[in-house]
C-alpha cells in the first residue's frame, strides 16, 4: 500500500510498538513507531502532519536491529525500586593500631544502622587508595543498590578505562567486601554461607618462625608447635644482610618492620641460597617429620638460583616453597617444574588475571597465594578459587600483617567454603588491633575459626582507630630499596 493513499494511521511510542508486536497483536492497518520523546503528548496524528518512516504490521517481521532489544525487562541496576537499600556514603578509615598502615572502607546505607566494612590495605601506597575511593568510587557509587555486588564490581572495573593494578583493585576491594558484609548482615548469615556453606569447621593456618640463628628458628618453631600449629614457615637472618621475614632486628634496635628501615643492608643471593638448605637440615633434625615446613624466597634471587635452591630443598619435604620468581619471571615455571616436585606457592604480587591464569591452567603451581584485596575483593577471588579447583590447584590466600582483620575474615570465608582450600597464612592480631576491630577471627589449635556473626563479622571502633594514625616515616610507608653490594636494586 502506498503511503500517499493514507489519511489516518496509528502511531505508537516505540516501546508500545515492540510490546504489541511481541504479543502478536498488531492490527492489520499501518502502524508507525516513533521515539518515546516525540510521542509523549499524543499517539494519534494525521499522516499529513508528520511523515515518519512507514512500517506496516506485516513489515514488522523484519524490524530494525534496535527492536531486537527485549522490551519491558526491568534493569536491576536502575534506582527505580523504592524498596532497594542504597549506598548512602563510602568512607575511608586509615589506622595503624600496631604500627602497620591499614586501610578500611565503610559503606553506609539508606537503612539506619546497616553498614559494611571492606579491606583496602595497600600498605606501601595507602594514601593513593584513599584518593581513588574518595574522589572516584564514592561519587560513582552513591545511590546504587547495595545488592548489585557483581554489577558494581564490573562497572567500577571499567570506569577508569585503564583498569587493574594494586591501587584501583584495593579501592574496589574495600567496596566489594563491604557489600558482601552488608549482604551477609541482611541475610543474617556469615558470608561463607552465601558462598555455598562450610566444607570445614576451621581453617588450618601456618605461622611464622624466624630468628638470627638456626637454633632461634628451631625454638621459635617449637613454640608455635606447642600452641597447636602443625604448619610453620621458617626464615633465618643472613648475617650482615637485609633478610626478608625476620621479625626482630638483630641489632636490638626498636621494632620497626625490617623493610621500612630507611637504611637497608645489602643483599647477596648466593650466601642466602647456601644457608637455607642448611637451615632446613637443622630443622628436620631438631623437629623431626611431624611438622609441615614452609619457606618464602620472596623473589629475592635470580631465577636459575631459585631453581637450584628448590631442587636442594626437595629432600626436606616442604609443604610449599613460596615465590621462587618475581612475577616478571613467570616464564621460568615450566623449567622449574621439569626439575623438581617441590610444591610451589605463588601469586601474592599478582593483581591481574593475566598473571595467574596460565600458571593455573598449565598446572605450574600448587598453591595460589593471591592477596584478595589486590585482585579487587571477594568477587574475583571466589571465581579464582573455583577456577583453581578445576586444575587441582589449592588456595593459600595471602594473610600477612598488612591485611586488616576485615581482610583476614574475607580470607576465612573462602577457606571455610572452598573444597580446594590448602592452607591459610596467619599473622596474629596485636592487642590494640583486636580492640579497634572487635570480632577478629579466633585462633585455636593452629586454626582460624569464624565467630559465626553475620556478614564478615568484624566491627570497627572508629574513635579508637583515630587514636592510631599512621606512624611517621621518611617515605610515608614506601619501601626503601635493597641493593646488592655492587649497587644493583633487587626485587624485594
Ligand atoms: C608473605 C609476604 C608478606 C609481604 C608483605 C608485603 O608471604 O607473608 O611475603 O610478608 O612481604 O605483605 O607488604
Ligand atoms: Mg610471601
């Protein structure tokens, strides 16, 4: 039918047009679809008055591509549901109750008294994380429905276009964990219930033994075993060198974390590589076989030396050997695997999936050491755990002192619910930290237990937190470089 012959026709807003079409109820007369704005005031106009492109009911079988969008599906992320609980504020709390710079996010909601806490601790760059949250995520998220955890994660991830990295991921983690906390509180369940429920009652942990001599390390290990730990990580100071993982400065100077001391001693990998096998020989002789031993190389040696060390340590039956390479040297893993069956733990420095996916799918590591806030929170971490499960890789979430109790609780939720749990690293919470964060997970018999409270189960006394500002430090908490004797900077 030529449209010139027409006097009248039905003109519908395009949404009505799609709806009628999908119910098969378009009349056999000419029908026009016009944009909603243009049709707001009237839906019947004369053909002479306006000539939109003509579509008959029969033509509607070949709609323009935009008509393929389903009509009338409510979008969960739009704020049109009056019953939804909204994000009212996103706040950042900085505190250092036991000297370690912690960053925690508090999401306040439209429901009085309902809030969530998340860990955003990037202890070397905490102030940058604070800015990322306050200046970028806060305005982006106020008004969003607290239920939309996945969509909030996905939209936050791409809102910077250039994505990923420890700053942006820690900022996102603070928000993400806080939203899981809120969801758990609303459901009146601990978060592990939302992840599928418990597959174990508590999470076995490894604790840190260290010292300036083999004897001291053995004593420190014995002490931990006496407290019920069946897994012990052992690190020994190398004379005259800035060694990773030795808690007490051997010169008796005040207890500043070794890596924050402005003047670092040098570091030579060969001395270390010769010392460590002797340490484990000593420990096996002293402690016997009834304890699982672990060690962290902390990416401190050239890759080929790490392979040599791994081979030498194989005979001491370690539970795992951690971070033999820096993430930049992931390409060495196939070579390491061909040389030794020592179990390998890797990944606390990973911030992007590209860094861990290949190692898992190619079965080049045995434990994933991911620092949950550095990959963006519980949302990506639970997917990572599930991905590892399919490849026989176990979890060993990073749990050092520079994870807040809120972050440790997030670790625990996954420990309790993941079938492929391996072990949990434990940094004991200092007394002041326990006061600032009421509800810290309990440590008993070498295991971490949930307090069974809804959500992540951790509180935050903000008044007390404010009494522990970040300590003064020449680099604001950044790590001074460690160098070889010839001046070469090493990975930390
Ligand atoms: C570990 C780690 C930590 C990191 C620290 C960096 O295995 O526990 O290596 O001790 O060095 O978290 O800030
Ligand atoms: Mg480590």
